[in-house]
């Protein structure tokens, strides 16, 4: 579980976000991460709530390098005229 508080000093906006996540090894060298989050921030002078779910597939190349690809779905629940936002992302993580 993770709880975060972000503050944007340029706009005096505070965002509070919490998430739960679980990492699973699906087969040797491959992992699956699942996460759910909820947050609350200021939007057009109102406090609004948003929800999200993530799925992340990882592949360890060696002890220091991992490839990843994921999907994120965010529902901007309290933001008027806002649809769900789906993002697909990927990359490489390397530890030095």
C-alpha cells in the first residue's frame, strides 16, 4: 500500500493519492504487477476524485535490467465532461 501527497507550489494545489499493488511471478523471468488507486485533487476550484487501475508485465533481462509494458485506465469520476483515459506504456528499467 502506498499513500502520497503532492503539492504544486505554482498553483497552490494539493493532491492526495492512495494505491494498493501486488506483484506476481507468472512464469520464470516474467512478472505481473496489478495496482488500484484513488486520488483527490483540485480542478477548476473544486475538489475532485479519480480512480485508476494498472497492469504491468515485466521481463527480467538480467539482475539489473528489466523490460516492461503496461496499461493504465483512469476514470476522472468527478470531472465534468471527462471520459475514461486509457494509456499504454513501456520501457526499460536499469539499476546502476
